[in-house]
């Protein structure tokens, strides 16, 4: 009995990298490791919705064909494979303001999840492909700082609109870690700080990538980085 | 979780395709085993294929530079191949440098340049 992960993985191989695949399956939670035959109709719908979003975002080519193959693989008892009714789900909503998304960052694997989540949010609110990679990179830096220096924290994504109504993405990274003392901050901004694990350049990199950057850090209390990517047009 | 990146040998060159999340432990293991293999097979070059890596942040850059430096200390050259356009643009904006490694568009070109280096 093949699990969802195995079945879908074999379809996506070659089109979507294994790194991204893993993040997609992480988002499916327990459903990813459920045998295909044991899925309920509701489960299948949940999986397909998630897959449709992800495949549209990340597949380099023929995403509709891939989505149809996934639907076929999941449809109940169809070894011969009729496309079934699952291929005709309504398209995912796009360009809508989304509810804020708060992700706990506790271990290294959460970095990848946060990054992927940020990437898909960026694409969904209409940022360009390049801008979305910048968003994902900034989130990666911020989440990494949390794991390396604070242990645990959260990354929150909010879609925002500027005065012209153009959608942008706000990222808020918060931790209750040791904070950054002023002397160290001076070194960081001067580019002379070298940490053990990072390059001491993570914060500088984020500041350069984003349109609005705000750092609030208090030794002994924690650090909050708030930044905004503005939409183009 | 025991995990190791496979190192493939093509002539006198070592190839690693990075298909997974590079975390601390994995990166250090890769660096160590690459140095080991460079010595045992007299490799002239090490090629790291990052075409499956969708996001490269400053931490991953540091790992790649470190591997490049250690390979260079051994007397071989390190090539990073397959950096995606969006990744390259992001690295430029961030102001991080990949200065301890060579880069090439793809595996063929890296191999070609390695032969020229001999």
C-alpha cells in the first residue's frame, strides 16, 4: 500500500525538487504518510488543494498535467486511472488579502517550512518571481537567526496594502532570546562582526533585501525584526 | 537521522548534487568527506551542483565558501554550478560573495574549465 507521499512524490520527481517536495508533504501533516486507499473524500480534497497551489507555484512546466496526474493517482480504486472529478477543483483564490500566518520556529527544519510558506504567500499576493525568492531568502535568514541565537521564536507573515492599494508582504520575526547588545549591533552594521555559525551578515543581508526594515532588540528580553516587501507596479 | 550526500567521481573530479536542506552537521560531514576523497583519488576539482536549491542565504553561502577554501587548501579547485537566476540576483542584492569558489553555468562547462586548468 503506497502512501500519499510515495505516490505523489513519484509524479513530482524531476519537476519539483526534493527539498520543496519535503516542505509540501510537511504541510500535509499526517495525510502525507497515510496510505492512498485509506483517504476519505475530504482528505483527498485537502491534499489536492494544497498540491494545486504548490504545483502551480513551483513546477517549471506543464503544471496542469501534473495536477491531473496527482488527482488520478489519488482517486479511489482507479488502477486504470480516469481523471475523476478531482481534477476539476476550483482554482485557488489569488490576489486576496490573507489572514496573518504565524509560524513557530524551533528547529532547523522549521527554517525550510517558513521559507516555503513565505515564498507561496509572496507569489499569491502577486509579487514577481524574483521578488518572491528575495522574500524567501529574507525569511530564511530571520528564521535561521532565531534557531541559532534565540533557540525558539516565531515568524509571522501579513499581507499589507500601501496607500495606492498595492499589496506587499510584512514579515515579523520575534524571539525571546538574549537580544543583541549595542556594541555587537554596531559591529554588525559596520560589517565587522563575525559569528561562529553564521557569517554575521544575516541581518545586514535582510536589511538590504527589504524595502522597510525595523529592528527592536533588548538584551535579556528578545528581538523583533519587522520588515516589509513592497509590491511592484 | 543519519544522512550523507553521495559523492560521485567522474575522471579526476568529484561531483555532489545538493538535493536536500544543508544543515550544520550535513555540511561539516560533506566538507570532511570531500577533503578525504580529494586526497585519496587525487582529485583536481570538486563540483557542487546547486541547481535544485531554490534559496541560498548567507549561511549556505558561507558553507559553500568554506568548502571551496578547504578544497583549495588541498590543491584542488571547487566549482559551484547551476545557480538559478533569481538566486544570483538575490545574492547580489544581499551583498554576499561567493569568492572562495568558481562558478559555472552547468556541469559540462565546469568540467571543461577544469580540464583547461590542468
